[in-house]
């Protein structure tokens, strides 16, 4: 955890946001990440996502089972989703989402939006061409040599 906090502090001094993450397997640091959203002009460049990308590349797998993540702050909804998709075994965090909100990193609106039906959300969405799109899903379902994830 101290390494994640150290990375978050260094990242501020390097023009990034106050977030750092470390992925470990056993006693070994597999990968680290910091928040580079504004520096890289990439809204997905959160510390946890960056660490997951680096760990997956280093280990040559999308399945990070057997690894744990230490992050300087409780993960936002996007990072939490990425952590679940990566199959990390456990999350350790320093600051809470309330702490993040207090410094203007407020994700509560996303949590609120997720609880709503798509037609009730602030961001308009509309389903199109379902009959065509479902055919691709059916092809995937029936594919015998697929790699499930």
C-alpha cells in the first residue's frame, strides 16, 4: 500500500492525478500504474486500469487470478469493473470514494446512473439494429474454439 501511495504522490509532481496502484502476486510486484488522464488525454488512464494493462502484458494473460491490487483510493466504477474482469483476488485501498469526492473526484453520479433503467439515465441511449447485432452473439455462442473470459 505504501508503494501505491508513493506512486500517487510522485504522480502529482509529474503532472498527473493523485492516484497510484500496484498489482502483486505473492511477494512480487507485477506492475504499477498511475493516473495519467489529463497527461495522456485518455479518460480511461486511471491508475488501476493502467496497472491492469501492464500486469496483463507482463504476464501474457488477461486473467490475473492469483494477483491482488493495492490502490491509493477506493476504485471508481470503471476501475472496479476492470478489476472484476481481470479476476484479481482482492482489493486493498487507502482513501475512500468519500475522500475522493471531497477533492472533486466525485463518482457518485455514475453509481446513481447505473441503478437507473437506460431510458431514465442522463446520457441518452437507444438500442438499434438488434436483429443484426444478435447474430454476431449467436455466432460467438456457437463458436467451438473460442477462448472464454
